[in-house]
C-alpha cells in the first residue's frame, strides 16, 4: 500500500508502559512535536519506581526500586533536571554495610579513606588494594557509565575510555566479564570477606557471585558509591515519577492508567495502533513498548516479526524473583554490628559461601535456607517517610519464581536471617507488608515471575543479545515498532537511557531531529 502524505504526517505515537523508560521516551517524542499517549496497565503510573503506603498510616515505602546510583549517573536523567521539579536527593555518607555472624562488618562509604579503613580492619591489605583500584577508576566513572548505557556500539565513549585507561582497559574488561567472586579474589589477593562485601552488590541483579558478568554489576555499583553515591529521593521513589510526570504534562503527553495493552495492531506490514484489553482500539502510526520480552511476544500478531525473533522473545530467560517485605518499625533495627546501624543499605548474607549457596539454591528452584537480603534503612536519613522517631525497613531477597511454601514461611526465612544479624529485630516491628512474586507480576506484568531485572543478566542475554541483535538498538523489523525497557540493552534500573535512545531512533527515522540514534 503506498504511504499517503496524510499518513506520513500522522503524528500519533503510543508508548506502552508508564515506568521511567516510558515517561522519558514520551517526553522526548512530545518535545519533537509528536502527539504521544502513554498507556499503563496499573491504576497509577511509575512502574517499578513508585512509593506506596503498604503498612501503617504515615509510613512511606518504596514499592520496587529503593536506591538511585544509576539514576543520578544517567545522562538521560541528568539532562531532565528533575531537581527543578522539586526532587531532592539524599546522599548518605555511610552507604552500605556487610555484617558477618561474628558481629563484625565491612562498610562502604562515599569517602574512600573510611572504606579503606573498614576493609583494613576486616582483612589487612584489602583496603590498600581497594584504594589503588578506586583511585585508578573513579575519575573515569562517568565515562564508564556512558559507555555501558549508550546505544550499541558505544564507539565514542568506548574509545574515550580505552584512551584513558590504555593497558588497564583490558584488565578492567576481563574482570567485568568475569564473576564478581573472581574479581574480588583477584583484587583482594584471595581474601574471602572483602570479596563477600563486594559480591553483595552484584546480588542486587540476582546474579550469583560465581556467574560470569556479575563482575560488571558489582564493580560498577561500588565504584558509583565513591563517585555520586547511592542517593535516594527525599519522600520516596514516587518523587522521581512525579517529576517525570510533571515534565511530561508540560510537554503535552497524555498518560492513561488502567489501560492494559493486549495487542499491537499491524496492517500492511507496519504498526497502526494498539488494542486494549477491553477491546478499545487506539490508532497510532508508531508504537514504542517498554515491557519485557515475553509479554511483548504475546502482544504481537502472528507474522509481525520473523519467527526466530518471536521465539527469542518467548523463550527469554527470567531470573529469580524478588520477594519483597516492607516493615513499619517503632525503633531502628538493633544490628549487632555498629556499621550496619549507620548505613543506608545493609547486605545481609554473611560469608561468600553463604551468598553463593543462597543464590544457587534460588536459581535451582529451592528456597534458600539462609537468603541473601538487600535492606534499605531510608528513614535513618529521611525522617519524612515515617512518623517521628519511627522507621521503615525496605527488604527483598531473591527466591525461586515458584515454591511450595506459604508466604509466611518465606518471610520467616528472611526474618530468621535478620534475627541472626540483629537479635531482637522482631520486637521492633509494628507493621509488615509482604509481596510475593505472583503479586508483583500481577501488578506489573513486565516483571515476569517477580524478576526485578526484566530477564537474567547472564552474558548470553547482554549487549547485542539483549534481547537480540535486531532489537538491541530499539528498532525492529516491523515498521513503526520500537522496543525498550529492561529486556533491551542497556537493561534495567531507573536510568531511562533506553527510553531516550528509543525516542531518538524513532525521531531519526521520521527525520524529526538530526539525532544519531
Ligand atoms: C524489587 C525491586 C527492586 C529494585 N531496586 C532497584 C533499585 O534500587 N535501583 C534501581 O535503579 N532499580 C531497581 N529496580 C529495577 C528498576 O526498578 C527497573 O529496572 C526500572 O524501573 C525499569 O523501568 P521501565 O520503565 O523499563 O519498566 P517498569 O518501571 O517496569 O515499567 C513498565 C510499565 O509497563 C506497564 N505494563 C506492563 N504490561 C503492560 C501492558 N500490557 N499494557 C500497559 N502497560 C503495561 C507496567 O505496569 C509498568 O508500569 C528494582 C526493581 C524491583 C522489582
């Protein structure tokens, strides 16, 4: 069918999903003059970047994401200047503590020398090694982030990084491609406890410490701690979404909630709109989806993409599930280790072999006896999130996506771990909210099986394989369909680069901006 002039002038675009990627994509498209509607399954926008009143009145809990090292490092977020919308970052100095069962802990501070001192106390020699590493790479942290988050191939940032690092580039590439366990044992000369301290950060992604590629996650997060820190918004993650919504509204973006997209409509070899679950059809020349691979496959009519690509999306591997607990506490957690009482984040899990056992059990489909738990103590730094003198506790552990146990039993495993490192924890609890993997997926169908990352970050699902060479740069073989979100390079976390890059690809195709996507 010949494309008519009016068709070429059709400015309607639908963005599927009102998470950070969807909102950022919509903002860029609207700024270029397109007529953008964001369709959102949930009753409220924000996706995995929201706050909720999950426990008791006056307590504000981060529903999914809790910390924002990638957000503040991301060029896509920085350029939007969310601070001018009223967002205020809180940047704890004591960033993370990793306690051990003997009551000691190693802590991560924004200040390198305090971190070096803590590592030296835990394992003589480890701090000195850490200082050498961070002094070498910290000046390049921004370039490293841009190389990781940019569309593939990241030529400009990659070349700049290689020029700055020279021979060290190969060393860094080797360590990042390997496991975080190998990275730590290499840097710390075989010392296990500092390696456990480093590995805890890679486990945010759900990767076991021995998995190839976990080196990149763990190191990047800890490097960012020494660069921009692990900040979070005063008042909760919702503030990020609210700031994005305010900008989107000014640009004329329409956001419709309770609007579950069931199918992408295709005619004559290109997208013509979407159909909602209730049967309503919304015409649009272009469609950008931000949802993860397997629900995307289910939305495509037969023949819309080559079979091999649809199969790739359908068999996309999701990782373990985040089992989420939020607490309202009447006082701070009584951690045995003083370092854990001061830190914004606590990695509960103990020794390296225990972290590995927890991750491997969950990946095999077994409930870990001693789960590795990510804890957030926001109210130590942000009293606005709880009534005076009281506290929230943010908590998740990686569990199998399906298990034969009650939610109470799974929560019990996590609470046993907390009692191990903080005897008397149970006595501080006034209220508790549990979110199991099935609830997480029902609330946000993109988080399949409760996987927080939109698919495992093992190496065969990274870079051009996220999710496939034909899709990793946001275009697809179907005219008018663009993809982004956590299943597409550069993957998850609240950083919005995929949303920006997808918008740029679409705008370049429509010759609306001289951007190179
Ligand atoms: C428990 C947990 C902890 C996390 N911790 C952190 C953290 O501390 N820091 C960090 O940076 N990242 C963290 N993340 C990851 C981060 O939140 C996500 O990677 C990021 O928010 C993804 O943004 P997105 O816009 O791609 O997708 P999402 O935010 O998931 O948005 C996708 C949207 O699409 C909607 N949707 C799905 N299907 C449809 C449909 N058919 N029709 C219409 N709408 C649909 C969903 O409801 C959702 O609103 C965490 C995630 C989880 C789950």
